[in-house]
């Protein structure tokens, strides 16, 4: 069972994009918490946000080939939907791993 502090720090890490600090929020949660569960969730959220930035840059470049427009739309939807799913799972007490960036983060930064 997660404590209220753990849930709040995980919520900060996953939902930081909605308050305008998508990279800073997971870093704050990572530095403030001493709990391994919160730290892993913050690393996951940080990896996901970095992946979204890289994918957005690549998609912006691909706009000249027309494929970038649908990719940017998909990235925009993922930016909103996936962190909400992560938040719901973590508040429910379950460990959440992001679809693409999660296995990479867990392999290299756990």
C-alpha cells in the first residue's frame, strides 16, 4: 500500500506535463524522494518526456515529407493520454512502465 506522500510524488512526476514542467517535475520527484518505487516512477516519467521531445523534433523535421503531420498528432495524443493512464495505475498502487521508453529506462537506469 502506497502512502499519500508516495502517491503525490508519483502524481507530480507523471502529470508534470499538465502544469508546464514536463522534465522538471520528474527530476524534483526523483531528488525529493528516498523511496525506490517513487524514484523508478520518476525515472520512467522522465524517460517518457525525453522520448516525446526527441520524437517531436524528428516529426517536425519530417513535416517536409508530409508524414510528420500525422506523427505530431499521434505524439500530441500520447502526451495527454499515457501520463493519465500512468497516474491512474500508480495511484491504484500498481507499478507502471511506459510502453516504449519504459523497458529502456528499467534496463539502463534501475
